[in-house]
């Protein structure tokens, strides 16, 4: 995630509103919510944000998924960070 956007973990939790940092943060919050199943409140705690800010970020990323390239990139990131499912071949590794 950090290497995709070329920012630091510290930047994700910062107050920086630069477009590149905001997009990376919104993507990370989205993945935490979708791939890990964390509640908006839990994601907010991790990123030092209010749950409504997390909800807004998730909506922004969902809206970007209309672009097939962005959708593919997000799907790859989801698979890369998602915990293995119970019973899957990877869970026995």
C-alpha cells in the first residue's frame, strides 16, 4: 500500500490534506474496512479520524471503482492485504 502511493505510514495518519496523501489515506481506510471487515469506528481509531470521515473516504473510493483500471488496482490491493480465508489452500501454508 505504502509503496503503491509512495508515502510513509506517518503520512497516512497525518493531517496532511494534499491530494496524493488524501487519496492514499482514503484507499487505506477503504481497504481496512472492506478487506479486514473493520467497522468505520475501528478504522477511524487506526487513522485518528472520525467514523464519518472514514465513511466519506470509503464512498470516494467506491465512486472511483467505476474506472476499470482503478477497480482492477483496488481488487489487487484487496487480495494482497486480505487475511487468508479458512479452508483455503493459503491458510494451510
